[in-house]
C-alpha cells in the first residue's frame, strides 16, 4: 500500500520490517484491572489487535496488575468480556504481569550488581524535593554511593519484610541532572505490605510502573509497545530499563493520542460518584461510555470499530463529538436491523366500520434497503393504538397527521378518517373514532386519492406492553460539563422512562441485546439488565435523524 494511506505507526512498523529489526509483529493491550473499560480503551484494543492481525502477528491481553492497592479481580472478568466482545482475539495469550514478579526482582538485582540501582533511605517527599524541577537540576541522593554488597543486602531485607512501607525504596541510578525529570534516579521498587490478588502475601515489595512495563513487554517478546502520549517523556526510561537489564530483542515504545469525547464524562472518579449517588444505574448505565454501557445501550462492536477508524491514529490530542459515535451506529444498523412498529405514548383508535372480531395479517418488509432480511406480518383489527403526538384536536397549518375530518394512512394498512374523539375529565384524549376505506388496503387508494400523513400503529389486543427508555447526555452541554468547584452539571432530562408503550407482536419475543428500528422513532435495543419474562424494556440507542455530517 502507499505510504500516504498508512498511519504513522504502520509506517514505523513497515520500516522496522524492511530494515530487519523485527520479523513478526507482536502487540499487547495492557489494562490495569482497576476499573471498567471505556470507549478510549476501545481505541487501544482495536489498534493493538488490528495491527497484529494486519501484519499476521500476535496480540496479547496482559493484565498490568503490579499495583495491589487498586486492583480487583472483578475487573479482570469484565475486561476480558469487553475485549472479547470487541472482537480482539488474544487466543491463548492471556498474561498477568504479577506472574513476572520473580523476573522483575531478578532484573532489579542485576541492576544493583551493575551499579545501576541503589537502595535509598529518603522519604517520598524528600525524593520529590531532591529531584529538582524543570529549571533546577536534581541533588544527589545521600544513599547513592552505597556499595553493591550493601545494596544487595538492603534490597534482600526489603523483600524479607524488614522495613515499613515507605522506609526504603530502590532507585535506578541514571542522571540527577538530566533535563528529563523521569531520568533523575527514578524509584523502581517500593515497600508495600499488601496482599496481592494473584500472589497473595508472597511479596511486600512491588515494582513501579516505569520499571515493570518494559520488562513485561520484553518478556512477552512484544515488538511494538503502543501507548498514549503522556508516556512520551517516559520513553528514555523505558529504553534504559530494556537496555540495562539486557534484553536481546528490545521492544519499541510508540505513543499515540488518546481518544477524547467532547462533553462526555469518562473520568473514573466522576463515574464512581455517579454510581455511588445512584444518579446512574451502575457502570453499565446506558448514558455512560464504558464498553459495558455501550453494549447495554445497543451499540455493536462494528460500530465502535468504525468510530475508532474514523477518529484515526495521530500524535496530537483532539476531541470528537458523541454525534460521530451515533452516526457510526446508525450506519451499522441501517442495513442489519428489521423495522417494527412501536407506540411510545398510546391513544386507542377504534375503526367503527371495521367488523368486530375480524383480523387480517398484513405484511411488513423488514428492511427496505436489504431484501435479505425478509418480511413479517402484523395483525390488523378494529382496535389499535397510535402515538399521542400523531393526533391533534386543533392542528396548526402543515400538520398532516390525524385530526378531526382528516384522512391519513396507517402504515402498510389502510386510509382512515378521524370522525370523533373522547376526552376524560382532565381534557386528555382517550379514544379516537375513525372509519377506514376498505379499498385502500396496502396504503393506496385505487382512485388515486392522495393523503399526506402516514402514521404507525399497533393492534391493541395483540400488542405487547413494554417500557422504553430515552436518553440524553448526562451532563448539561449548554452549561459545560464541570462547575467551578469541579462538580458535574447534570442534565435533569438525561433519562426519560416511558412505562406504557406498546410494540407489535414481531418485537414481543425479543431477547436481551436484540435491536430494531422502530419506525419513525429510532433504533432500540432490549435492555439486558432489567428485562424479565414479565417485563420488556427497550433502550433507545439513537434517534433516526442526525445533525452530524461526515
Ligand atoms: P483510565 O484512567 O481512563 O482508566 P488508564 O490509562 O488508567 O485509563 P489503563 O488500564 O492503564 O487505563 O489503560 C490500558 C491501555 O489503554 C493503556 O495502554 C492506555 O494508554 C490505553 N488508554 C487509556 N485511555 C485511553 C484513551 N482515552 N484513548 C486511547 N487509549 C487509552
Ligand atoms: Mg485504567
Ligand atoms: Mg493507567
């Protein structure tokens, strides 16, 4: 392929292959099991697994579980489920960084023996102070000149549990006057008396991320270690660790820009609070953009893949609109899903001249643009429901739907004319009476009479009751996501629950994650969490109209 159509990562890899630096491409996705994955992680997952696939290489799923404080086993399972759902196949290459603790310890000992690491007595705060700033160079650690023997013994004692948390650390000996602060003798091991979910109480010292990560990559034979931009100035340290520990085939770190969505809350801290305050229904609330939430809302892996591709891979941070994600799901479902009729706010319609007890089976083509999806039938009878917004007592100009004296088309059925209606004591319309034209079956009249409005309907005795949930952004976009005190500006209308909806029988037996286009309303997906044998719940994935233009 031509160079211009290759993103910068592919260009680097092409070149590495050409120059013989690598034979088989090997990538990994290395999540910390400390939370649910979100749409940003999907970019990393699809990028890493996509690159491996494209080059006929390998892709690892590796849990970066070197920090026992924040990690939870429940997240391991949810992450596996999400990565699998996205279609990234790690086959038998599932790894845990904690399985390498012995090798990491050995690597640290090796550095000590080379005079490249020392045990420090400084506190975390002192280390920060000694490290200096961008404008002033760092100060030598008073422990920096300990002998190799002494360092080996102290490190052994750290491991044996002789010291309290924070009393001693192991630092790499690099350069206290480096312009890159990450290179000023970074801490590579710390004491932490904590139980690890995998290794239990075997260790009371744990490696720091910047030391552990390059070792994990090197052990697994990763050739290209793709990470986000904030690690760019950690790369010299990454390379230093790989070189000093002495790996024969050094992995190469390449940084790319994170995926940000405008006006969308992704911060773990905020989502945790929304969950704890019951403002959202868990981490998979359909208003959130965790992978689990997107799945529950009805997004497909293909739509997320398309979205990530549209966003592209670059070196500069930018933010994209949620509308683009909506565009991608509409595009994906357009040819894949069947149409069905659903009434969100029902009013009963009685067709006075339709014989009582008579039922006809009418045919609905499932997808006008995809014949392969076939068709289904819907019963038509004397009593129907239509949507409240399709009827007006006194219509304004250009209202072509149902009103007294007006003739409209019932979708795929007949022309009907409204003759009268009944209201309850609050003035709410409860029943509409119509007559139908038997000659207009299928929605056209042999005399060529035109009607302007076409409305959807469901047969009252056969329709199934359902709850339908409509969503908006959880934050108020007009006011901005955050208040000055750091709290969120919540949109009070982010969730609308319609409890009294009806769907035609075709959608009545839908199972979790099944989705439909409800004509004129949008795409809807069966909610996997709240749907039961007794209660059918649909989430609106996205409406039909878009303001987004590609
Ligand atoms: P968060 O704090 O949002 O959960 P993280 O960086 O702590 O993100 P990790 O579990 O460390 O999450 O991330 C695993 C991988 O996903 C890393 O390689 C990281 O660079 C990548 N990643 C995280 N957020 C994004 C994002 N918004 N866009 C692209 N890649 C991301
Ligand atoms: Mg994370
Ligand atoms: Mg992280």
